């Protein structure tokens, strides 16, 4: 099996959000005598249970979601920074990761073949390229002000990111 991914090595922003309550609305058969009872339907267009024909019932699941919609913020800052999709990456803390939406000149040449999975890997003090983190903060000063309005904290980092298209 193959999968498509981006590999990014360089400065990025780690922006901490807070979790707020939200609801997930699902539709399922509510007929207690039906084999499909409680089974959530994937087809939102289907109003009736395919087995017993009863009208599907609404089920509300209470969930938590980030207080920041990164794709909305992306538009607010004219897409000069971009959030990477993190839904496949397990992070210990509630962060959105933002990278500069610019092409490096000259391009960074390196080879890395990820054999494990998608990741966000800060490379630690020894590999911390301070000048590049400073460049990020200076170049995107205006956008960082906007990000700081939405997030609890925005921290400059330097590391390896592997994420899906
Ligand atoms: Zn049914």
C-alpha cells in the first residue's frame, strides 16, 4: 500500500487552542425490534431505515472541538501561512501547526523516507535553527498578531513534519 505525503523540515508555529463543547448529529434507526437499531447511517440522504422502513431518529453525541477553525483563520491571513492537516497525527497537546506558505530559495535538499507514519517532530535544542525561527517571526509578524488573537499561545519551533496531502 502506498500513501501520499508532504515532508517539511524547517521553522513552524505551534499554536495552542482550547477545547469547547460541540455536538455531532447522527441519524440511526430507533426501532427496538429492528436489527439495524442504533446503527448510524452513513447516507444522510436516506430518511428511512433500509431494513424496517421506519423514519430514522436523530442522535446527538456531545464532543469537544478546537475553539479555532484553522481554515477560517487561513483566509483571514491571506494564506501566507498554512495549517497542516493533523487529523491523522496523534499529538499530546491541542495544537494547530502552521507553516510558511513560501518556497525556499534555494530549496532545502534532503532525503527522508518515512517508514512509520505521519508525525510532528520538534528536533530539540541541538538542532534548533534559531535564525530561521526568528525569520519566521519577523516575516509573519502581522499574521502572528492575528493568530495570537485566536490561540492561547503561538510558539516558534523547528522540526520535521510529515503529513498527508
Ligand atoms: Zn430499522
